[in-house]
C-alpha cells in the first residue's frame, strides 16, 4: 500500500472505464502510485454514501459521522473496505450504542471536513503522496483534530499522520508521539491485541490481518499501543501495529495493517473510529508511562547495590519520577535485555504487573550463559503478558531461581550493560 520511494512521476496513465468491465485496483506496494483517483471519481466534491441507521430510534444511540478520503493516491479497495466495515458494524451492532454514517470526498479542506466527527485516510500509494497532494490540506486536518475531532489513518494514512517516518520524511504530526519504520512486506501476519486494546478494540488475543508495507510504530509520551506485531515476519515483533495518540482536543488512531480488507475485522475498524471520535463506551486507559533503556539500566545498578548491601530487594525503585514495584521492574529488566539483544533501543512501556503469588525456589551456584538468560527473559515477558503477574520462580539447569533472585540476576545483567554498553556473555547466580 505504501511506497516509500520519493520520486518524480514522469507521466500519469489514462485509465478508461468501459461499461461492464470491473477493474479491481491492486492495493499493493506500488500499483496505485500512478493512478489519479480523483479523475476516476468524476467529481472533486463530496459523495455521500450514508449507512442505514439501524440503531436509530433509540434515545441512547449516538451517530458518528465519518468522512473518508477517496481522492488522488487513495486505493479504492481500502475506501470500500472502510465503508463495508462500518455497514457491518451497524447491521451487527458491533459497537453497542453507536451508529456510523459516512461520506467520501476527493478533496480534504476545512469546508469538506465541516460537520464530521472523524476523518479517515485510507491505504494508498504512499503517505508522502498524501502529504504533498494539492487536494489535501494538512493545515485543515490539524485544525479539525485539534478542535476535538478524530483521525483514523490506515497504512499510507498512518504514515502521513505520524510525527516522522524514519530516514524519509516528517508527517502531519497529528500523532505527535508516534514515529514509523517502514517494513517491506505484503501478505498476512499476526497481530497481538494489548490489554489496553482489549478495552478499546473489543477483541482479545492474536488476530490475523493483511499487511501491505504499512508502518511498524514506536511510541512515547501519552501514545497508547492497542496492538503489536506478534511475529517477526517484518522484523518488527513487539512494535506498534495499532496505536492511539492525542492532538489538541482530538484523538488519532494509526493502523499499519488492514483490518478493513480480507480477512475483514469490522469490529476492530468500527471501534477505532469510536475511540477516535471520543465516543467509545469503554473507559480510557491510564496514560502510558515509558522509560528508556538507560533509565532501566541506572535503576538496575541502584537495585543491585541495594541488594548487595542488604541482601533483600527494595520494595520499589524510582525511574524518572515514577515509583516502580519489583514486579513491574522485573518485566522492565527482562524486556530491556530482549531489546538490547535485538538492537532495539526505543522506550519500554511500564505495565501493571501483580506481585508473585508465592515466591520460592532452590538452586545451586553457577553461571548462566547469555543465550540462557535471554531465553529466560523472553519466558518472563511471556508469563507476565499471559498472567498479569510476576512468576514465583524460573526453572534453569541450576534449579528453580526464586523471584527475588531473578530480579537481582537481571539487575546484574542490566548494570553490566550500563557500564559496558553491551550484554555480558554470562551471569553468575
């Protein structure tokens, strides 16, 4: 969907529509780059295609009005996928209490945005094309969202809405705490819904979505990760696949894969629009707290020193003004070790982690090799994600290492990293 290359297009192909012939636009990496879809629309004005108000008649029903961009560089399949998803959401009451109507426009400016709750920028040739299209006013989009409205960007629309696409260009910045990398991949992949995403998107677990070169996103500040890439097909495991952010009084949702395409997930699509419209019936999650690797490493050195002196862990550790429990700190340590091993240096989100229920374990003294403690870190992160609490122990060739000793061991590893800027080859325990 997104073509990262920034190049001059020498000519625009003339496409003749012949009655009775159905032309299906391939939503892939580069096909739509040479298509001027505003010519195909037949008009540069609004085209209203309003969904049936299946839920109307109830005093508790709220209507969310969506404007879908359908002009130059937008892919028809993505525009139609959004329409279909919103129709299905209405028919099947996928977001109880809410009804969606929509219109399409080949031009985005303050006039066409007037009266709508959310702007949808679908997949297309590239975010760069959207940013430089004469038919799209970035200023109007920013003013629209800042006034309290919403933005949903999918694939190319996510790139253009972000703060920056690394090594290529800056976006409109309506998601000011989101930066994008640019994976090169077309096909299905797995996406993991986060605990925050469960509240907002109305689903849980791992889901399959189609992906056409959409962004993998790094977040900071108050940005919220609703879903992450669950496998490493695009070398972006754990990075944001669907994220939310705030701009002025408004909200922005950026989505790398395509829940509006086959396999279609209309519930996820509709809930993204509901959250962007600030109309979701689900409670907002608390603002996320992110910490850097260097902050985790510094805290690890403090915890290690405390344990060396007192032979017990502190009840908590302060990281950048935030009191972090030992259960939360164990997750940050393990996640930090994994990220360092993968040369991934972005911030880590502090999770709500319950304490270990009954810490215990016995082991013999010895050393654990780097490959072993990295596998242990992966297992700990997986355990916390699955059960929401710290483990009582981890089993190794030396025996069962209790939770307290695990935190000390991981603190030693991260303290070594603080001094040497690399992971140790082994750790003594």
